[in-house]
């Protein structure tokens, strides 16, 4: 492998130190920061993510509550739960674990979360603030990608960047953050006719598609920096959206999967709880 691994460990350390300092600042005033995750049903991915959140919160001194609601919960009942959490001054941050059951309109429920408690950055107000370059609580995965890009040391102004994937929590916010840095951004997605034609010209490629091994070595140029957001289970192993070994042989820097984006995302989530507390206090 020629590439340097962008594992994000120093980002996690830095962010967690900042988060712990914030948590302690509030503890000094007798306030415990609290994150409440609402889980409707028992989607295995959502359950696993909740376990990881609990462990991460324990590590930095944030109180964590998993509010488990039955699969049959109605939208009105979920809305009432979210409203009660919005109104509860002891609750600093709220996350709606996804995916929710098909009977529930996920976006409508996310829109009910108070923007100042929306530590996942998914409410319309927080999403819209990104377009206006005034983000305060942004999607943690997008923040993680931006932290890793900064860590890589590339100069974004004028850089040719290809973002593969246009989801609301990754592709779209990352593209907007990159525009703020004056990068030249191309977004590829399921409708793109020839993704390779774009990625081959890119100095920086970010991939968030959920398609294992989508980005192959012949799709990137020598010296490219690669950020792999994908988390896919293939034959019992966790792999990314990048065909890792061959691409790493051509890249100058690359994020590993597992590792890289995932741990930084959790660290940003914890950090957003402190930011939410600060915002609520203003
Ligand atoms: N590491 C983390 O912290 C983290 C966080 C969130 C999501 N993820 C992972 O990132 C991946 C993407 O998740 P998401 O929620 O952003 O995406 P999503 O599932 O909402 O959307 C997938 C995106 O990929 C695009 N796409 C699909 N097939 C494609 C193809 N063949 N060519 C080009 N584009 C294609 C779609 O157009 C869409 O924009 C998943 O593997 C998910 O598990 C990781």
C-alpha cells in the first residue's frame, strides 16, 4: 500500500478532549448534559448504533437514555414523545434512530425536533442553515468527512473534488461545505452516466453510497485522497465503498473501513451535544 492511512485517531482525541472540557464546564454549574435517543421498533442497525452511542456517551460523561418505543407506535404518539423531549429542560440532545418503521414519516418526525436539540443536524432549520453557510448543528457524518479532509492537509480552494452519493446526511451537506471552501465540486449519484469519467479527474474522492467496492483502482488517478464513508457487511466482514487494497496502492491518503469516518462521526455527535447546550443557553 502506497497511501498513508487517514485513520482519524487524532481527530477523535482532539474532539473528545474538547467535549469532555465542555461537559465538565456544565458539571461545574451542576448541569449534566443528556442525550436521548428515540428508537421505534428494533431495527438491528439502529439497535447497534444505540449501543455504540451509549458507550461513547459514558466515555465522555454525557448521560444517555435510550427511549424504546414499540414497533406499533403511531406517528401521533412519536410526535408527542418528541415534543415532550423538546420541552424537557433536562434533555440536551435528541436523536431519532433510523430507519423508523414504514408506518412513520421519518422526515416529518425529524422536522419536529427542536433545532437547538437536533444533535444529528437533520431538522429542516439546521439543514437549511448549511446552504446559508451558517450551520450550528450539522449532520455528524458530514462533519466527520470535513474533519478528515482538513486532517489530510489538502488545500481545498480550486481542488477538483468528486462526491459520490447525494444523501441528505452525507453527500449534499459535504458538497455544500466544500463549496464554502471554494473547491470545485462534482456530485455523482445513481443517475450519473459515467462516474469513473469524473472520479478519474479528481484530486479528492469522497464515497458514500452503500455499494461495497464501488470505487475501483482504474477509477482514480495516482496520488488521489480518498474518504470512504461506506459501511457494508459482506460475508461477515465490514467493508467500505472503495476496493481498498488496489485503490490504496494508487492513493496518497485513504481512510480505512472500519475506522476512519465512523469513529470521527461518533466523536462529532458527542461534540454536538455540547454545542447544543451552548446554543440553548444563548
Ligand atoms: N461511517 C459513518 O459514520 C456512516 C454514517 C452514515 C452512513 N454511512 C454509510 O454510508 C453509506 C451511504 O449512506 P447514506 O445514508 O449516505 O446513503 P443513502 O443510502 O441514503 O444513499 C446512497 C447514495 O448513493 C448513491 N448511489 C447508489 N448507488 C450508486 C452507484 N452505483 N453509483 C453512484 N452513486 C450511487 C445514491 O444516488 C445515493 O445518493 C452506507 O454504506 C452507510 O452505511 C456511514
